[in-house]
C-alpha cells in the first residue's frame, strides 16, 4: 500500500475510526484499526465496546492498494504536529513508513487481523454493504446529522446511570408516522424531544446505549445527512463517509406515555434566565452532590430556599402562578438541566399537587392537533418538610 494525503484529512479519518476503541483493553492488539486503500478510497475501521466504526476519505494520489492493521496512537500524535501538510504512507509486509514535512518515521503493523474476539474480522466484512443481506431493516430514518446529534446532546442529561437498568442508560428513539421522537429518563425526570424534519420508512423503536451515543458524537460529521437502519439484532448508522454498527439494547423501555398525567393542571410561568440565576444563587450552600431546594409559589412571586449542613440561602423572583400558594421540593441541579434542555425564554410549569409529576415546557408553545408538545420534561418533585 502506498499513497499520499493531506495530513489533516488523515488525522480526521483516524480519530473517527478510533472513536469506539476503549482506553483500557485486555490485549494491545484490541486497539488496532484496519486501514485499507481501494480505488482511491481510504477506509479506517475501528471497533470495541460492541461497536464498530468505518470511516472513509479520498487520497491525493496512490501507487499501490492494500490493507494493514496497526495501533494508530503514535500516528495520531505525529499528525497533530504536522496538521494540514502533505503526508505520505507506504506499507510493505506490515512495516509502515510515513513521510511528512519534518522527516520520515517507521511503525510496525500487521498484514492480517488477530483478536481474542473471533468474530471481529467477520463483522468487519458487514461494511461491504449498508446492511447485511441476512438482516432486513425494521424501520429506517433519514435525518440531518446536525439535528440528530444536537437533539441527543440536549436530552442526554436525563439518561439513567444505573447499571442494573440498562434500558435507562441511553436514549429511546421512536419512529412515528410524522416525526422521530427521542425520550430519556432516569426515573426522576423524563425528557421528550421530537425531530420532525426526518424521513421515516416504517415504524418502531430502539434504545441507543450511552456508549454508542458517545461514539456517534466523536465519529459523525454534523454537516452530513444520516441514514439509520434498525434491524432485529443491530443498528446501522450510515453517511456518505461513515458506517457505524452497534447491537440493540436488550430490554424494553417503559411505556412513558402512561406516566404523563392528564390534568387538570394549575400553572406557573417563569423567566428562564431568572430561574436559572435564582437556583444558582441559593445552590452555593451545598457541599455535596445533594441539592434539595424548596420552591414556594405565590401569585406574583417564587421564593427559592435551601438548607446546607452549616449554611442556608433564600431568594425570590417574579412569576405568574394560578394558585394562591404552592410548595414543592426539587433537586436544583436536575431542575437547571431541565431549563437548559428546554432552551426557552419563559418556562411554564403545569402541576396538580406537590406529590404528582410536574410538566415543564416552553411557555410560548402550544399543543399540536394530537395534544402533544414539541419538547417537554416531566419532573418528579422531592419530599420536603416545612
């Protein structure tokens, strides 16, 4: 194999292929990636944590095609130093020689693949097509990568972190007839975000696990368009220069619609920036992860107070509440996550009593024809003592 390429393009290719490789492995060979050149297309494949990434780019010129397996860590360090300069690579019998602006270097590689995981080399062959012939897609989604990644980033604050409930440790993706809906919950808060600018074929749902979300953020170019193919066993994410495979999460996501109360609702409307500032002001008293805060609503005023081990805080802000008085307890850090997620100028809280879930959404947004809101959070209050 022998080719030349812009070093910035080479660095981007390797970084995307390295996305699924864990920092700690049983054997050093598990950190190898596959680099192959065919018809002027350079592909890099990396795998780990049950996930495989195949990234592709074009080369400036090439003399000989081929395939080599190697640990890319040293090459990545070198490319960061010579970014955006011509870069040439030559491989023969597993020996890799690279030439760049400041000299030439030699690295060791392998001409064949070996791994304790016997099926890895077979799985890599699945990238010869968007989806293996033996697995028909249950549903497919075509969506802008930027919209999808932005929605995943916004909703990830609500994901669970309990290993005993893996179905909560990710984002539930539901393909409906008219929209793609993302849902996440850790049982304290439930966040829902629709993406309506998506082309959907078929209906169904899948849980994207947290490790796959992390890999997608590092490997996918937000300027591209994505095709998501959900099969019976695996999920395939494809763009014009990337293919990503990961297994479906075993287990069922809870029927989230059942936990959303039907009302009747009372309401409180607050300025989002003022609420964020008020929560941050009283939150300084906490020295641990716990941040129980008491919120007291009156027709024109919201009073926020908190009690730490040796400190206390109390402040007020304006609001518009439909009841004479209402008190609730909340995790201030989690509530700030809800406000950031909504991204609204004014936040509307709909509630029934202090023991029932509260519904937070953009105050300027109205329900659609089906009675659904575009983006909302269901927030479970905490018990407080007067």
